C-alpha cells in the first residue's frame, strides 16, 4: 500500500512539474531537446563528483569499449564527466514520466549504479523494461541498515531486482543480504576509492631511494613538529633529507620561515629546487607522485594536529613506509588495517626518536612500504573482471576476458 502511495505521489509530481519545467528541471524531467539521441548500451549513474571520481578507472574502461552515458544528481558531477570527454547529463527524476522518457530515448541494456543510489521507481521500471541492474562499491553502515529495516516494503523489492552487486566490505554485504539482497547476486568486493591509488605505478624501489622523508599534505602547526623531528633524526642518520609538501601551497612563505628559523637552508620547488635539496619546500601543485617516489618514509599530514588525517593509500601506492600522528579519525579503519600488517606506525610523543629509528632501518622501511602496497591492491579489488561482467550483461564482446556476470555472482556454479 505504501509503495502504491509513493508511485502515485511521484506520478502526480511528474504530471504537475513536467509542463512547466525549464533549465535543470527540464533536463531532469527529460523535457530538454537532444535531437537524434543515440542509444547508450550502458547507463552509469553516480550521485556527484566524489562517486564518479572514485569510479573513474571503471568508467574509463567501460567508455573505451562502448557508448556510455553518465548521469549525476548535480551539475558539478555532470560537468566532471563531460570534462572527461563522456556523454553526460543530469539524472532523471524518480518519476514514471521522466524515467519512461529517459529509457525510451537512450534504451540502455544495463544500468550501473555507484554506491548507494537506489530509487524505487527507477528500480521497478528498469526491471519492467528488461534492463539489468548492477551496483558497484555498495555501502551499508549499521546505522543505515537499522533505518532501512523499518522500511522492508521499500528496500526489499529494490534489492531483489539487482542482478549483481559488488560491496565495499563484508559488513556491507552481510547487511544488504539481511535486508533482502539475494546472495546469488553478490559479486567480488571492490573499494572504488582505492582503484585510483592502486593504478599508480611506484617509482624506484624504496631501498634504492635516497634517505628522504616526505611530510605530505601538512597543515598549520604540523611543519614545526616535522622539522623538529627531522633535526633530531638527522643527527643520528647521516644524509637524511626532508620534503615538506603543505596541503595548501599558499602557506609556503610561513613554512619557509619555520625552516629558516631552525637554521636549515630553504630550497623551494617554485624556484627550481628538487628532491636533491637537504630540505625541499614543495610549494607547487601537481607533483605529489614525484615526491612520494622520492621518499622511503612518508609522514601523512592532518594527523599531527586535529584534522582527522589524510588518506594513507596514496603513500601506500608508492611503497612508502607510513608514519602518522594520533588524529586519524577520517581514516581510522584504513590505518587500523595497515597497522595490522605492520605497514604503518604511529609517531611516539618523541617523534624525532621514532623517525630516527625507522630511518636507520631502510630495509624495514622498504618492507613496510611493500606491505602497504600489497594491502592496497588486495583491498581495491580487480576492476577488469567487473568491467567484463558489465559488458557481458549488456551483450557486448569482452575479448575473452573473465566476463560472465552469472559466473561472477555464482549463478552458474
């Protein structure tokens, strides 16, 4: 009964808004003009920029094989996809009228949804039209699961219509199946946010890199702590170098003053200095990969002061040994996983002593970096088989790759 009320209300909204829609609303109601719109075998939808960016490796692999249509709920998301050279538009509203016009115009064979974008009318009309539904990077927290459990009439039918779902973690899998997702629909887990770092190719082996420490994406109040720790460690490790890469290069002058105040030479990347400098202030943008590849130890910024920490996966992708402060709430699970395999360490209160100990043991640092990258690759998952499965679901050739979505979800076992 409640489902019928939702559909009736959404139909009424579509009938009322449609004739008067303009601008972005007209696009979402499919009242915009797109002459001779060509079909798109695969429709991929993400809420906004973050979701699309995390899935960019998958999106690019699909776009290289077929005509892909990308939708987003926001204009920034739409523009991001367009900037990648893809066909992009705002997603249709969840009204029967808008969805029927959308499906009639683009005639997708597969609808791929990123993370948690599930809509009742969209789910029902896709199923009624014979469009296969795949969700990748699905998340379901305990809190969200408790809320959805109060709405079994809404979440259950949507989950039962899903042909394939790749969750981010085992907990999400368990909660989704408890809410009604058929176990046969489960696909290999994948962490979308890790696909980008996992694609990075590390540079020289850590044991061959100069004795260089990188302080990455530092905030106000952190550079002083890093510099003091470095000076302590340098007295014990001959030839130790430091690269300081502030999160916001506009703070570079302040950072330079902190360096000079300790009697250290100030070498700025913006003035042509490079990683061979004893202390390099990396005050430019777009070169972080170079600095990660130049270092064998990385201190992750945002963790020495209460900023919640920054991702450890970028330094992990470059095989850096990871040191961090106590403030990692933004990535607490990620750091815990790295600690569990001895791929990261928390700097002690005597940060200089912690840094010196690891700097004196380059083989140990290299092993930590290797373990960090191995964990990253295992957590990210393989995009290739997933992409092949999506292509196969759309009836497209996959060149003999591991492609059958039925096999991926266990339907053929």
